[in-house]
């Protein structure tokens, strides 16, 4: 998809509203704050707002974090709405504001959002992160260390620190440019990625201890129920990283992590290593994401959910096996 002229698209706007997906992750928060800092600098006349649902405190190190409005309040009409890292159905409370905005811009890298949901779209499914895309659109004359740091954090989180297969030479070139702006790139990785609270470690420990391998060790699943979350006074933010640890279990192709969000309702995270397209699996249950990392919400008992997910994974594994046989 062709690059968009971001400043040109926003130049007449008095009110600009930026938001991303519910349960925002590092890429979502990083790209929203980078966009916020950038537009405030490049378009000082405009009123720029950023709203997100309860961002994790670890991202407080990004400038502008305190200005994120969790109430989704709007003053008057929104001239330009910038939806980042998602399609409109995942905007949560911001979806209505998006629908009523004069102009909608959508920047995303999810395969499941192929065409984009804006009037103006910049969707590149192969890109590592929305942060990388946002950076491509920024006029370098307005860049500074704080904007660079926000972008870098976004990229770092969606690439598992330049480790996942979505990392490209272009990603690394962008990262090299970004660190030249001069922020502490070691500290931001420790603070936002590696550091875990005691509660997070305890929950991770439980999830690993109670995990189950199946399909001859090719799959691993773990679940945290509501009672456990309540016992630790924890929320979904405290479960960040569990799925990554499950995924790196030796021999595993596909990792599944579920946590109970309500009565007979589970939020599901899926990861794969080499060949299972987990986006396809998630899409079967109304979710989405990327080929190697996706998610969905499933209603029913844990056993029903895992049975149904396994069936979808098994289908792909069979297909893969047959394809390989033919090639032999
Ligand atoms: P996570 O497992 O970390 O929550 O999500 C992995 C990836 O899948 C992320 O890119 C996230 O945006 C996407 N994702 C997670 N849950 C959903 C969902 O319910 N619907 C859609 N469309 N994407 C999801
Ligand atoms: Mn992302």
C-alpha cells in the first residue's frame, strides 16, 4: 500500500483524536504516543488527544504517558481520528468517536485488517509493527529523542526485541536510526520488557507449572481462571509474557494461553513457531492477529474451548504433513 501524506491529511484539522486497540500492548501504546508527540510538535495549532484503555504502568517511561485519557472524552467534533494498530471493531470505547469523525486515518500491520477501515489507510501486513509504519510516515525534521524512544518501544515489543520472524532488515535500519536520536535504549528494554512484578512472576510460575503438553508435545496449553486472578488481585496486564514462555518450550509448534474474563468466557492468546497459521485459527473464532501471534475470545468451558482450538490446529498440522510428504 502506498505511503500516505500524514501532515497533509491533518493540516486543516483543529481536533485530532488518536487511539488504538483495547488491552493495548507495547506497539499500540508506543505508536499512539509517538503519533501524539509528533503531531503536537508538527502541528502546534491543533488540539491533539490520545485515549487508550488502561495502559500498563511500565510504559510510563514514554513521554506523554500521563496525558493518555482513559475517559475517551471529546470536546466538540473530531476532524481527524487516527486509529492505530487495529481495525475499528477493536477500538472499544473509541469506536463511536471514530464513526463520527470527519476524517478517519487507519495505520496498521494486522493481516486481518487487509484493506483498512479508514477514509485514508496505510496498512502493511508484512511490517514488524505499527510503530515501524508510523515512523515511516514521520517527517524527519520533527523527530526527536522522545518520539524515537516511543517508536523504538513499539518495535521492540512487537518483534520480541528483534527476534520474531516479522523483523526485517528495514526494521533494523529503522531501529539503528532511532537509537541515533540518543535515548537509553537498554533501559527501556529492561523497564518495559524484562522487568516483572512479583505478582507477574507468581502467575507465570503457576501457568507454567499447570501447563499441559498435547498432540505428542507439539502443542502446549495453560489457563488461569478468574479465581486465581482475583486471589492475586491481578489483571490481564499481569499475564504479559506468559505466552512467550510457553512458546519456547522445546518441541512445541503451537502455544495456547487462556485466561477467564467472565463466566464461561476466555481470552485466548495463540503463538506458533514455524508453520501453523494462528491468525487462521483465531479468525475461526472471530479473532485475528498475525501468522505467528494471534488472539480471540471464546465462550464455553475451558475443555470445550481447548477441544475446538485443537481441532483447528490439527487440521493445519495434517495439511502441513501431507504437503511435506508430497514434496519428499
Ligand atoms: P495477544 O495474544 O498478545 O493478546 O495478541 C496477539 C496478536 O493478536 C496481537 O497483534 C493482537 O492485536 C491480536 N489479537 C489478540 N486478540 C485479538 C482479537 O480478539 N481480535 C483480533 N482481531 N486480534 C486480536
Ligand atoms: Mn502491533
